[in-house]
C-alpha cells in the first residue's frame, strides 16, 4: 500500500489542477479577440472585489455579458459553472436568473429585466498563473471563485430571489431559495420562549442584509443564541441550515468545510433573528461563526423578495489563500 501513496498524491494533485482550470480554459479558448479583451482582466483590477446584487442597468460591471456569447460559448460557460458548483448550487443559480423572465412579464420592462445581462469576468491567466479568479455576477447573483496554488475559495456568494414565491402565471407557487427560508423559520419556531428571548434581537426585520455589498466584512460581537444553548435537535437543525448554504459548492469541498466548521468553531456559532416568525411577513436571520457570516433577509416587496449571502471574514476573494501563498513563496 505504501508504494501507491506517491501515485495517489499525484492523482489528487492532478485532479485539483484539472478541477480548477480545464473548463475555464475551454471557455477562454472559445472567445474571439474582442470578447477576450472584455472577459480577461488583470488580477489586480479593482472590479475583482467590487460587486453588487443590483440589475446590470443599475450597477455597471466589467466582463462580458451572457447576451454577447454564441450558443457554443454559452454551452462552455455552463460547463464551467457546473464544474464549480454542486448540482443544487447550479440549479439555484438558474432558478434565480429565470426570475428575470417573471419580472419582465410582470413589469413589461425587458430592458432592465433581462436574463442575458449577467457578466462573466476572469482575472489573471488560469493557463499559467498560480493565482487567478473568475466571477459571475448580475441581478441577485454573485459567484466568486479564486484559485491559489490549485486551492479554491468560493466566497463571497450572494443569492437572491424576486419574487421569492411566484404569485401568478404558469409558474405560480414556485419558491426560490425555499430551503434557506423554511429551515430558518422552522428553527426559530422550535425555540422555547426563553430561547427566543436570546435569539430575537429586534422585533422589526431590517430592510436588507446588514452587510449589503461590502468589499470586506469583519466579525462583530455575535447576536442571538449560541449553538450550545440549543437542544440536540435544534443544534442539528442549525447545522442543517448552514449545510444548505455550504452545499452550493462541489460535494467534496462542502464536506471538507462542514467538517472543519463542526470540529473547530461549532461552540462559537450564534443564530440571531429579527422580525416576524411566519412566512409572508418581514423576517431576517444571521448565523455567525469564528470564520464566517450568513445573512438572510426577506422584507422587501411585502416580504416576497429574498437576499442571502455567505461571507468569510478572512477568506473572501481568496484573501487568506493569497496571503498564505505570498508568505510561503515570496519571503
């Protein structure tokens, strides 16, 4: 068995490298020169850490729009996206984008509500650089992937939904980001009166996630109730809710992050709530650990408009990996 260890290490490293670059290179190689000049930017371009969840008409972005790609290029992009997300993460992304069609039909504004106005940017050269990244961004979506020495950071990640529950038409009743909402409501409603006194920090939900589109998020004094103050079943419910967010990334990476979270910061996790505890009325929750912050808000449009985000305090945009790289290789 020992004789096979070097070979297994080789396979593991090869799979990491293949995982990180192949679909991105296929996509880049399919672009013409004009498209490439829009899509591929310097790694230190300021837009790499500048983001928003507004529609493209309200927040100008760098990169190439989906509408500028031909059918083959779109196919390669979707392969790239599927490679960097789990099946559920990819499906959520597609569901969120498809709500642009619902809004276009409801409002008649096909200029603002356009499924083709999502932007793809690639920073650096994945063919040769040890550090590079790519983002997919538009209305209610930010996906950011930073590769450093073949290790990948997946934060920040923003998912939103408007309408959260489609109210009319052929898609009536569709509930986008339902698990993030329903699991949170189930958890808060499982708490005793005494536990709710600790968990609920405000009777009124904020209008939006508190961190909004901040470039950098720092840990604050955690609000709410700590995980050790919950019963065993409530603790399991909270971890299930956290896993719902983590599970948007590929399974092996999600499993590793969840294992590390449970072993290193489980006792530090806090769950906090604001607003109503029933579906259809404004509500908000946050989950904070030593290394991460989750926020969920459904307050706008008569509590039918979701914003949710995962932030890593040190690891957003691969900052911790980049710092480690330079400490190891550029002393």
